[in-house]
């Protein structure tokens, strides 16, 4: 099946144009963005989300929320910090996924295909939880510091042993 290309709303295009004209460290307020689109951006967040996602995907420009104020264009260290914040969240989500999957009441009554999916899911989520623990991240960081570059998957997995 062919996917259609979504047309970006005019409001999102206007937000993109405004945000493209910022420098790193600049904060663009929600009030200013609301003026740009002619309505409250806080009630029409899709315009802002679409714009921010497109700017990251196509221009490597990242904006973070400034609570109650607006959005800030991040510099490179802030981008790294923002990416780092995902690791604990991914770990929590993986552990919760394991708990939910293991809450199956009668494993023996499930069809073999569902048992296989259950076991594969618990294995994968368990591995994600284990490798995203602080000691494993430190081990990877040590290998990255030694190599002074990003590690390919095989070397990353080797660092976890």
C-alpha cells in the first residue's frame, strides 16, 4: 500500500518559518507563536509539534520546552543532554513492559505462537533494561572515550560483556 504525503498545515509552515529565524539559545514565546498563527498555540499544539519535528528531521535544529514560556533553540551540549534524558525513561518503559508481559495469568493455555511472542518480548525488554543500567552506560562511555568516536553495534555489545 502506498503512503500519501501529508500536507503540512499553513500554521505549521508559519511556525517553521519563525523558528528557522532563531539563533541557538533564543527563546520564542508561546504568545509570539500564537500571534504568528492567529490563535493560541497552546490549544493548537499540533502546529508546534509538527514544526519542531520537521526542523529536527530536516535541519538538525532542536527546540526544548521552557515551561509556561515557550520553546528554546538548543545548542549542541543541550542537545546531548536532551538525548541523555531518554535513557532512564527507556529503561523504565522496558521494565514496565516486562512486568506487564509477565502478568499473564495462564501461560500454558496460550497458543505456541503467543508463548513465543511472550518469551521474545520479555527477553528483548529485559535486555534493554539491563543494558541501559548506569554501570553498562559507564562501560560503553569508557570504550567510546578510548576510541574517541561513536562505536558500531558490534563494539558496543562487546563493551557490555
